[in-house]
DNA sequence: TCAGAATGCTCC
DNA sequence: ATTCTGT
DNA sequence: ACAGAATGAGCATTCTGA
């Protein structure tokens, strides 16, 4: 794979180097660096519409065939091949396709940003500079490049897609459609593209500029870098095993959102998400806790203690921090669950309008004062972190950490983490294999969560009552199932979650085959579900599956234990996955709504009792 | 016009 | 997110 | 060992029908 692609790139470099950028983006199925915020904004529904119109088919037929073929791309191909071509369309080129994609993406920005943000030239003392920096830059871009006007952006996008589909021949409709869905399904994606590109570039020094901002260790402050990831482990013993003979540290795993905080010498700040999305506009409070004086003197409210502090020491002139931002109740000095954080507004947040306050927990540093630290061992990086920053309780803290290789102590530390509203632990080597490996390389960090451990964590026995047709490699079997628990009082099944992971392929085939015999035309009267769940098929209650989950949550859609904990809201599961099929249980012996309610209450009590953070570094 | 549904997208 | 699979 | 492709809950935002 890599070799083929590498040769393709070499050919492009040798023959049409001007096309290299578009070629790389198309093969990687991207349209721009992620932090630039360009997005296609195309979903299945709009694609179905465009496809139907482009090929003169009824939307309903397209939908039906999509569900049968499990791939909208195949639908496109099939539609195209049954059309009689009146004339040969002008051939599509890489450049044309990529330009069309860019045009589609810019439509979204135009319609979303244009009338929403004040279009004034910001001055750096104005808070709107921070809040609206990105949109305004993007808008300026739009003004330069987007001269179209007329129909609304939605239609324009559709027209671009139709244009591509009409011009496409042979296998092109398939891949254009898949590209637009970001589901190439060819077993080749971004990482492989980068490797192939790297190899191709090595052959030809003549290529003028590396077209993609690759994640070189010499990264620039202000440009996001791939986050280091963690690999799941099932038991403390497994950790000891893997890190045998090495010095390692355990840190709390906070349940929030990852934030890569860049601070530049000019005092500006950028915050990026785990996927390198631009999150600066979402966290003006975090920005201000670093650089308040520089940008927003007028907004500084002495009453708001959380924004009236600085956590960096004066010696820190520029840096990149790796952190977890967590919802935090400053009055009670307590960490709040992820579900609270997720209610925060995302765009154009202004300091005075913040409803969910946060605390930032730093656990790594990638760059300081002009010096990249990626190649340094964690021990060294951590030293920089601790010496260049100061904790400000409730605003900026270091991730609680300990160093031990004693099983008992790790176990205790895990308990402490969970009691402090954390998900579990992240375990990292300090000395060996302890450089920062941006997403590209292996997972040298381990994560330990209670629900990974056998016979610990929430496990439920649930009944599949409906299913959705699988797509892609699951075409022909069910791709996911709607699960329910049993309410003994009302003798009814209440939906609790969908599930689509934890199945081996053979297991999925077996379950699909078995449940196909249980399909019923309409749901049973004793099923409780939101009418927005719209499964492809319903089943009679027949099987019981053991399912594991990280947490229980209050759900806007699912109905489990509805009326027990909250009158009108049910309970759902976070990260549900199949453990195994319970041949020994009948549907009526599934986990009951009362049990679900109890589990939820137990979890809530655990949260309510949580102790506040203390740090031992 | 507005509220609910659909959509797109992010995250844990 | 979790999990499984092919290379 | 890794990259890729299946799939989850739930949010804010946009669209659409009454
Ligand atoms: N102390 C920590 N060190 C590293 N990652 C952490 C820490 N606390 C929380 N996290 C988060 O845990 C995520 C990795 O876990 P997961 O996403 O389950 O693989 C990271 O992306 C971080 O956002």
C-alpha cells in the first residue's frame, strides 16, 4: 500500500508538482489542516439529496439502496452505471475535485459566520480580538476567495456536489461520494499517506516546499501537534508487567477535554483540542488566566477570582502545555462530571457569559522558551513543567501524580483517583521510552480504568429489541442494536443504549442470523422508546447480552428507569460495549430498571462524596 | 415565527 | 470513546 | 504493534413544518 502510494506521489512530484498539495489532501481525505476550521459540512442526508438529483433518482430509492448496499458510494456507482451517457463529460482532475471540496467547505463558513460576527477590524485590546479572531480571519479569507452569490449556501454546496457527480465516470462516483463522507474504506488513511509522502520526498529533494505541515519535532509554537495517546490495560499487574524494571509514574485521569495550550512570545494564546481543532474561542477564561493583562484589561473583574490570576511564572516566555480542562465548581471546590463540561457553548464564548467554569490540569509540556521538549524524557519535561508554572487552586493545577511500583499502592491510588471524580489512572514511564510521541507513534502511555477490569465496573444484562443495518464492512449484518432493560413493575422494556462494539465479526454474524428470526413488523406495545430512535428492524425479546459501560448518564433519548430517578428522563450508558451473550438468561431476567436506578444513584453518591483535589508531586 | 426534528460534529 | 482485524 | 474501520452518547446549530 505504502509503496504504491509513494510511487504515485513520486510521479506527481516529477510530472505535475503543482498538483501535489491537492493530491496529498485528497489521498489523506482532508481539505485543510484541522486547526483552520475548514469543514465540508456534508452529511449523509445532503449527500443523498445531491445524489438523487444528480442522477435523476428518487430520494427514497437512494435511501433504500443505501441501506441495502451499506455504502452510499456504491449507490452512486450503481446509479451512474445504469445511466445512459448522452455525451462524455469533461474528465475530472485532481485539481478540480479538490477545488470543489474547498468551495463546499467555504460555503459552510460563509453561511455560519457571516452575519453572526461583528465585522470590525479588531484591535488587540478588545476582547473580541480573542473571541472572534478565528472567524474574522476566516471571513477575510472568504471575502478574498469566495465571490459567489445568489442561492443559499446549502444549495450551492449541493450544486458543487452535483457537478462532481455528473462529471464522474466509472469508479469516480464511488470514491467522490466516499471522500465526501470521509469514509474511504480502502484500508489506507492519513498515517499511511504521511509515511508514503515522507518516502516520496526523500527520493526527490527537488520538491520545493513540503506541502503538508507534517508533525516534525521542530514544531512551531502556535501550530498544534498530535497528542500522545494511551493504551488500555485491564489490571495493575499488566502495568507492572509492561513497565517491568522501568521507573514510571501514575497520574489521575481527569474526565474533561484535552487542551494543548500554546503561548507565544507576543503574549497570544491558542488552545487546541485533542483533534487539533481550534478551541481558543471556547475557553476565553483559560486564555485570560494566562494573558489577561495583555488583551483585556477592561474586562478584568476583580470579583471573578478565576480569571484574575496568572499561572505562568515570568520566566516562561513561550510554551506548549498538554492539559485536561475539567468542569469545576469553584464554590464547592469540586470537579464536575464530563456531562457538565459538555454543555459549555463552543463558539464565540465571552468571559461574562460563561456558565460552566473550569479548572485546567496540566500533565505535560512540549516546548518552552524556544526549546522543543518532545525528545526529552518525561522526567525532564515534568521538571520544566513544575519549575515554570505555579498552581492556582481551582484554576490551574498539576495532574496529581505518584511514583511507585507497588501493586497495593497503585490500587490505592486508583481508588483515590476515582474518589476524586477521575476516570482512572494514566501510567507513564519516566526515563525510558518516555519521549513525547505525537499521535503518529505507538502508545507508550497506559490507561487504567475500573471498567476495564474484569468483574469490576458497571456491567448490565440487556435485551436487544431492535437493530440497524450495518454499513461498510458490516454490510449484510446488523451494525448496531438497540438495547433495553426490563421494568418489572410495568412489565415493559425500556431502551438504555445502542451498541455496536465488542462483537467479533463471527459473533456479529451469529447474532444477526439468530435475531433475524425474531424480527417483528412493529414494536411491541410494551417497548418504551423515544420515537426519534428509528431502527431498521424490531425484534421480539429473545436474548440477553452482558454489556459493560464506563458510566451511567441522564439521557435525552433513552428511557431506562424513567420515572424512578427523574420523572421524564431515562438513563443511558457511556461507552457501552458487548462483553458476551448470556445464554443462561431469559429476557425477563435482564437487569431491571430498579437496578439501573440503583447503579445511577450509587455513582452519583460517589461523585457527591468526592474529596477535593490535593496534589502530591 | 418558533419549537421540535434533523443534522453535523465533537468529545469523553 | 471501545473493540476487533488485517498487515 | 499499529493503522484502520466498525460502532457509542450527547452537545450546539441549522432546518423545517405547523
Ligand atoms: N494525567 C493525564 N495524562 C494524560 N492524559 C490525560 C490525563 N488526564 C486525563 N487525560 C485524558 O485522557 C485521554 C486519553 O484517554 P482515552 O481518550 O481514554 O484514550 C487524553 O486525551 C486526555 O484528554
